[in-house]
C-alpha cells in the first residue's frame, strides 16, 4: 500500500560544511568556533547512524541528542538540523518513546513548512510520521486532520483520480475506523475503491486489502451480507494472484510487487524485451525518479525469468531512487525492499534478506498500523526467513503475533 510520501539525503554533511564556510566568509565572525562545532556534531551524527545500524538504539539516541545539542549551541540553521531531528525522532519511535518523538516530528514539520510551504508533497513523510505517533497515543482528533491534509496534497499533486489519492483515502478511512467513525470510514473506502478500479482495474491485487477493510466497516454497521460479498471478492482477487515458488524462494512468500503505475502488463516470458527497455531507459537521460516504475517492472520480469543476477542492480537502483525521492519511510520503498528480499531468497541469501524484511515490516507498521494485512503478511514472510536462518525462537514470536492479529487475509504482493 502505500503509498504516498521525501527529500534527498545524500551529501548533507558536505553541503552543511560548504554553507558554514560561506557564512564565515560573509560575516567574518567566530569562524574557528563555528567550524569546530560543526565538526563535532557531524561526528556525533555519524556515531548515531552507526549505532542505529547495529541495533543499539540507546547509543543512537544519546549520540543524536549530543549532535543536536552541539548544532544548536553553534546556532546552526534549521536546514542543518533537519536530519538530526528526524534521526532522533525515528529512534525514539523505535524505542517506544512516542511522547518524545511527537514534538520532534512537529518541529521537523514546522521547519519544512517554512522551507517548502504548507501544501508541498515533500511534507507527506513527516505528516505520516506525526499522524502515526498520534495514532499510537490514541489521539485520533490530532491524527485525522493530518490524514485529511495528506489527502488534499495528493489530490492537488496528482489530480482526483490517481492511485496515490486512493491510497490516501485508504489511510484516512482506516483512521476513521479506528476512531469509531464508521460512516466517514465507509465514504473514504468507497471513494478509494472507485479510484483504484478506474485506474488499476477491478482485479488489481491492491484492491484486496481495501475490500477487506471496507468489509470490516460494514460489519460494524451490521450490514453482514454486503461485507460477505466484499470478502468473497477480495479472496477471489488474491487467489488469482497466487505466488509460485521459484528457485530457492520460500513457498508461500508473496509474489513480486509491481509498481501500480508501471503501465500495461508486460509478458514476463520475454526477457529480451526487458533488456531493450532497460537500455532505452538508461539512454533516455530521464532522472531515476521518473524511471523507477519502469525499472521495477523490468526487475520483476528478470525475477520471474529466474535472472536474479540481472534483476539485482536494477532493483537496487529503484530502492536508491525511492530513498532519495520518497524518503526512508514510504510504503513503496517497503514493497521494493521485499522485492529485493525475494531475489536474495531465490539465491539462498537469507542473511541478506532478513534485514530488508525487518525494515519493510517497520515501514508498513508505521504507515498502516500494527494490525494491517500488509504487516501480517510481512511478519509471516519474515518469520519464514528466520526459520531458514535457524532462528526458530524469533520466528515463533512473530508467528504468535500474527496469530493474535484480527482475522483477515493478507494481500498478495
């Protein structure tokens, strides 16, 4: 799902240094102190990122706080502190300290609004982060306006009939459902379904989860027969997309998730079409952000043909583009991380697949909530990989969690 959200991250440290040097030249005051302070916070930032990669959340939090303190003591501009605030907020969320994360995300949003305006699509990742924090606190009155705002931004950006708008409506409908506003939830789900049917077709796998969620609303409204029809339709869609085990892949794992906006279906049996398309795309000179849907489709063709070596660099390029243009917490990125894990599993590279699934699960849970079918499906997939790594105890914990989730069929990727 996902669908919805970012700004580039590369080269931030170097740009900060250049900006500081320019300030020194123009102002000519306290140059040695400003430069030394920035070097200090950049070092703490690097240590925070390293600790986070190692799973040392306490250490990451401490270093991010130290880096942010030093940046503020050096009177750094807001733009220089964005990555530190975001990093600290994300770590606090992972630690379950949502009360500390909330003001950090709000501060980040304030900075971004001053920079880009209040209607920029670049705000969406932070709006989602903030809404997720409010939801985890049970503060639906605070989260709903944020989901409505994301919907309005997506409408202005993509037009009224686009899959991203449908996904915004899906999130909004889910938020209304959790708040017990079932009539509002129904209207959002109906609108979302209509857009997806118009843009992606009536059998697109993305519809399955949406239909299941709408059915839950109808059951709350005591419209059981209508709910049963939707559930039967969702089941039919999923069954038509049943995955096929391939190579070393784990039976029962989801199929490749093609980009919803990747155009007409391509015959997966013709790998030379993929090669020609890849050559043309690379020669086009277009930025990767515009080519990502095509690259994702090409990688999917390679995967279905068992050409995992060819697929891997193409998909890694998609993921790099996702992170730069959508940000690190976008559900589209999570879907592509799962695709890369499938490549690794087909080659018995389970140790490389495991962190990708862990990250994807975190992204889906943040955006869609802990009980969403995407989260359940990813947890089951993750547990299967852990068993391949002889980590049965951890796998059982994940399986136990999925068994305790509300009964609903996972969607097929």
